[in-house]
C-alpha cells in the first residue's frame, strides 16, 4: 500500500478530514533508556469534562536485546501550561520545563521480543485527571522494570477549549523546482516535472485551491514561456492551472535564490536577473503554415493501363496555398517572468539568515517587505505577525508551529504524521488562549523549501488544522496589511564555509562581464546566462544537499575560469629573424562558442627592436572555436634576443586573456656587418679621392705661377727642340 493510500485510510479511521474531528495533542518520542516510546492521545486529545484520556503507547526495542515486562505509568500536571513557550519547553524536555508529577494511571506492559515493537492502549478515567480550567495540559508516560526506567515519552492534551477567540492562521509555501545548475529548465526536464507524479505536479496538486499562499519561482514560469510552441504540453497545462489558481501568490527570487548569502559574501546588492532576450528564439513562436486543403476525390473513374478501373489522382504540380505567418510577435524579457501576484512586494529570505547589515542592501535591492522566521527577531507582541524594524516591514513565520507543520509533511510513517499534526493543533489551541489583550491571535506558518520531497500530502494537514474549533482561516494579505508591532532584529548569518564559497562564485562575475565585451554578437548570452546560473546555484533548494552544492559551485567556478581562458594569444617558441626586417606571426585562439572581436596590441621591451606603428594595435575578429593569424612587421637595429609582449583588448578597453611574451632572435649575420663595412669603405674611398683631387688642383696652381716668372726654362727648350722648333719660336 502506498503512502497516499495509508493516509487516506488513516483519515477515515481517525476522522482527520471530518469537520467535527477534534484536535490531537502533540506526541513526543524519546529513547531515554532501553526502549523507544511514542505516545499519541486518541480521540485527538481533545477532552471535555467527562471524557477519559485515551492514549496509544508504542514501545520499541532500542538496544536489540528485547525488553522485559514492566509497568507503564501515566502522569499529568494539573496546572495548565501558561504559554506556547512553556508548551515547547515541555515537549522538548528543556531544562527547567514543567513536570508531570501526579500519577493518574498505571498498568503492566508485556515483554518485547528483540528488534520488535508493540502498541498498548491506555485509558485514564476522567475523574482521575483532576483538570480544572480550560487549557493545554502536560502528560507523560514512563515504562519501568523494577528500579530501571526503560523509556519515557511526553505529550499534551487540550481540555475544555472552546472557540470564543480562535487563532487566525495563514500558511505560505514555496512552489519551485528541485536544485539544479542550469539557468533555465530544459524541455525534457519540464516534461518530467509536470507529468503526473512529477515534482511540480505534486506541488501544485497539494496547493491548488487550498488556503495556502504560494510563493512562485519565476524560473519555472520563464522556462516554460521561453520555449514558446515547443514547450511540453504537460508544462503548458500545468502553467494554465497555476494561472487559474485562486490562492494568494507572491514572488520568490529566480530559482528561489538565497537573498542574504551574497550580501554577507560582500555583494553591495542582491544579485538580480539580467535581461533574458538572448534566450528568446523567434522560431519557437512562429505559427506553423496552414496546409492547403487536401483535394477531395470527385469519384471520377477512368480506365487504367491494365484495363481496370482506378480513381483519378490529384495533380502533384498543383499550387500549395499555405500561408505561413509573417514575423511572429515575440515576448519581451519582462513577459517571460510577468505574473499577476496578489502580494507583489513580499519577499521571503531563508529562515534565520538575515543580519542587521543585510537590511539596508535588501531595501536598496527592492526587498523592503519580508517574511522573517520568529527566531530572527524580537517583537513587543508575539501574537501579532506584522512587524516593523525601521524602514523594513513584514510578517513573522512562527518557528514552533511551522516546525510542526513541516514535520507533518516530512513524516515517513502514519504515527509520525499523527504526532506532528497533534503537536501543531495543540500549539494552536494554546495560541487561541493567549491573544493580545483578549483579542484574536494571528500566526503565519511556513513550509520548508523542499517540503514536497518527502511526499506527504499537505492538504490533509491543512484540512486537519482548519477543522479545529480554535483555528480560523487567515490570509497573508490580511497579515501584511494588518497591525505591526515594533521589533528588533536578532542578527543571524550564514555558515562561514558557505559564505566563503559564495564569495568565489561572485568573484567570477566581473571578469565574465569584461570578457563579454569582446563578444562580437549578443554578449548578453554570456552575461545573462552566467547570472541566472549563479542564482540557480544560490537556490534554497540546495540546503538539503550541502555536499552536492559545494561540488556544483566549484564546477561553476572552474567553468567560468575556462571561459575566461578560452581567448588567448597562442604560445610560441622563440622566433628567429634572419635579417634586420621581418614579421612576427601572432596567432589569436578563440575557444569560445561565439565570435570575438579584439585588438591585438604589441609592445617591444627593447629599443633595439621597433614595431611598425600601424601594427601596434590591430583589430581582428575570430570566429567561434577557431584561430586567426596576424603578421606584425618589426625592424631590428642590432643583433640579439628581444622580447615582445602581446595583449588582447576588447573594443571597450578591457583586457581579454593573459598577456603573452614572445622571444625574438635577430640574426642579421654578414648583412648588417658587411653593409656597415662596405659603407665605411665607400666613405673612405670617397674621402681619399676628394683629398687627392684637392692636392692635385693645388699642385697645378703652383706650376702655373712658375711658368709666368721663368722664360729660360730648360724643360721648355728641350720641348721645342723635340718639336723641331728653335727656341723661342712661336707657333706663328
């Protein structure tokens, strides 16, 4: 028999769903000795003046060696518990709590075989109880064997409590998907979650049409809407059911992300969803073309080639009159998450997670009306759920009553479920007796973030609560809009290890934004997608799996680092340039899934190597998962080893990837030296020629002067003689 069948059977037997059912009191289970005891008052623990007290006692073997026969003793305290605090202390066996010191009943208990448990029915006569005033009374059961106490258990019963001032009770529950790492929920997962028995279906089935206010995760809504016509039919049907729900509604953060852990990790504001337009695919919203009507058979019969009769066949060349829709009307980013919430400004941080320093940034982020757990603040009046802490207002989730409701949803056996519901209704009975100034008390109960995982039907617990005479159905809106009591915050912080890891998650955001500025088309795909993945990792759903969350978070950090390292200048060995001029090949590698546009900047670390000014900053676009080569001209003034530094810069000026150094080995060889020597020789030869020419001209000048002053030059006489002329003869 499955759990729902067990609950249905128990409802019939115990009358939990009937309007006239009376409230079970809380049942406690203890293992203070060799036995495990649990006790639940039958008849729901609601007693009148003439009603006997009937208890179902379960004794289990704790040590595995069996239990001897003994004595079961019922004791009570004949003074009513004065408050819900006293009731909680009694049930938890807190130090200084009340005592049940009046023995009112005793009977023998049978021996228990090893590893087994047995139930006993105990009936205490009404006359033995001795209760005098209406209220909630402490009851204890102890099992002894000789002088040894085998085990004890505590409970409480409601006696003569009417409905003159019922407590007003409102309930709130989250509607969200299980813990995940993806920004959106994919189609296949949505189909699973919204199928019969799927987690979202079970949540909605239990909440729909009940008095429970629903906190809706916008990630679920957006994941269905962004798929357009391709969204699974079950998901679209589920969304339509939610839209038609009469329940009060208020928004959760994306993925039900923790509102305060990022603040405690150093964020100035609560991380918000960025525009989601990148995820909207027009093809998902186009109306398919309307097919042309299939031509009907006219019934004409013509002879076939075989001589048989055959119907006419439509002409395959006939024109298709389909009329595909023009450009479809696309939703906006706001449309994906839009919802007609009844309480649009109410927010719900995780229980016991808000510190004093969080309030101002919460308000700056738009969260000024909060649901806070009662341990997270101190109120002047605990019967009024509305509070005000400076400019921050909100309502209080009652810790003890909420814990009992959550225990009912998490129970794994019928007796556990009975005990939890019994404790809850006894607590509400006590609250009805302690209204403010004789007025009606009001309480807010909340479910845990993973309440549906345990599979217990919430609607049966809700039905049981509101069927009690001392409980009135309240609303979240009435509590939000109702009176407020002044309060002071009791600072509570997230665990240090969680905050430290969240700090690492947040540290990935700024470099991802800088990297995105190099993306040639739709950088929003990265920035917005990265942000909602971060928010999904901050989901309160992860609180049930801290080890899994740590693994997923570290994987997110590693993937972010991989993205940042996906665009780089490729490594290069030393490049040798055999002449004074040459070019350096620079390879830009893009391992990201989108094209990127960057400036390749080149700088020499030595004045002996210069970069062509036109190539010191080169704009290039590199396709997704590809490389691009850039040739950078350089000129060397001397031989040797020089390093150039290459960096990639987005058009915005943000650096992309790491700087890369490339060593250049210039070996101009004889060319440079030979050129210098040859040049020097040319200059020397030219200089020598100039000097000789000058000297020669000076010498000729000297010879001319001598011919003018010496007429008997023997050289001239000899010349005349050789010419056959007489000395002094002229050329005539």
